[in-house]
C-alpha cells in the first residue's frame, strides 16, 4: 500500500537472473480497486506516464531487465502495488 501524500516514489522489480521477460510484472490499483497499470490479464510493454488525480507516475514498461515505477510529486490517493506473476 502506498499512502496518499507519498512522494519521491521509486519502485523497481528486477527480472529473475537479469532476464527481461521473467513473467513478473508490476501492477497498480487505485483506492477503488481499479487497475491503473497492468492487471486483468493485460500487461503494458511500453514506457508511459500514468495520470493519477493530478500526479504523474512514470512507468518503464516491460522491455527492460529492471521494471520501474516512479513519482516525484505527492500522490493524491492511496495506491496498491502488486507483482503479477
């Protein structure tokens, strides 16, 4: 759980033994349980920005050995981070 007001978020999921496609992916849900990133059998392979109630989270995509999710400004709602495997 990432609480509302958290900032300088830097989450990294390293691929098993440095592999790019290890079938583990970061997923993110909002306070209502809706997936904002990955989940429901969908995985985003491309780098992109996620808009979350006035905050921006940068997602690296799945094309690297280290998948990351970063935010520098405070987030405005609690978020739930999961690893899909």
